[in-house]
């Protein structure tokens, strides 16, 4: 007859529960897996599958009852680590959407907004277009697989422990949040430059021919130039978007490194 002690049951429960919490945190916060269109049952099933695969390679776990206060604190810490790693990649998509917002406002298309179910807010048409392009590029370069690889690496970089992680991890997250504005401005800079030249030309034309109706001809011209510029730069957006993906994955890796205060070797970047 097989007999199991309470300590063995607690060890088996912790070996699955704590890694699963970190994995579900990343799945919930990441831009692709955490999409509202993905069913919750699929997210949980994916988390269980990944936890089952990664559990044998996870370093030794602390001998703490998962239902005790210490076990619950470990559970909360694992959830925060997973959410922070997924949110690092979410910032990349927020920067791309911000570039679309800036482009829409500059070309006079700011009124064309739609409801975004992911953020539960309004998003511009150009922003949603760039977000769809980024999602396709995210899948095309297998960035979702690299993100899962970074998650598996985090269990070695920052093992599951009762010791609280250092304050360097939240600081890294705050610093990475600034990339929303800098990267968004860099992506939208060609559109802004083209429309700035267009507005200067319209201003000179208005001064030369005051009888022209600037509001009548300015809006369709800026709108047309904006769409033309977007169509011209679209084939060249692949490189900067993939670079942003690399930076987002490295930012996700740096969170466990900062929490553990040590730097392991990193995996190869995206192609």
C-alpha cells in the first residue's frame, strides 16, 4: 500500500503551484497570450502545460508549506515577477500604439478612434493598424517562443525562494516604462517630418495666395500625405519593431537579474 505524508503532498503541491503562478502572471500580462480574445480556459491550460514541462528543471524549492503565510508570500512574489516580465513586453506594444496615436493627431485623423477591448479605452485607427502589424511581426519572428524561453531562464536567474527580491527589479521596470514615449516618437518621426514639411508648404502657399481656403485644402492634403508616408515606411518598420522586441525581452530578463543581483548568460537575440 502506498502511503504519502503531508510533507510530501505539500512539496508536490508547491512544485507545481509556485511555478504555475509565475507562468500565469506572464501569460496574463503579455501582449499576445493575455489578449482578451484568448479564452481563460486556454490560458490556464497553457500555464499548466508549461508548468509541467518546466517543473523538473527548476532548482530546489524552499521547504515551506504552500498554505502557510510564508508560502502565500512566495505565491505573491512569483505572481509579481511573472506580471512584470509580461508587462515589459506589453510596454513595447504600447510604444508602437503611441506612435500611431502621434501620427494620427499630426495628420488630422485624431477623430477616427475606435474602442480597444485590450485597454478598455479608445484607440486611433493608425494605432490599431500598427498594433496589428506588430502582432504579426511578433509571431513571425517567434518572439512568443523567446519570451517563454526567457521565462524558463528566470527560474534559474531568480529561483523560487522565501527571500524577498531586491528593489532593483521595480526600478528596472520604472526605467523601461520611459521607452513608451521615446520609442513611440522615433517610430512616428518620419510621418511627423513629412507632415511638418507639408504644413510649412501650405503656410507659404497661403501667404502667396490668401484667397485660398486653407481649411478646405489643408485637411485632405495632410491626410493624403500622411497615408502616403505610412505606406512608404511600412516595409521598413520590420527592423525597428524587431529591435524593440529584443529590447523588451532583455528588459523582461533584467527584472529577475535585478531581483537576484547577479547576471547570467543571455540567449541569442531574435533574427
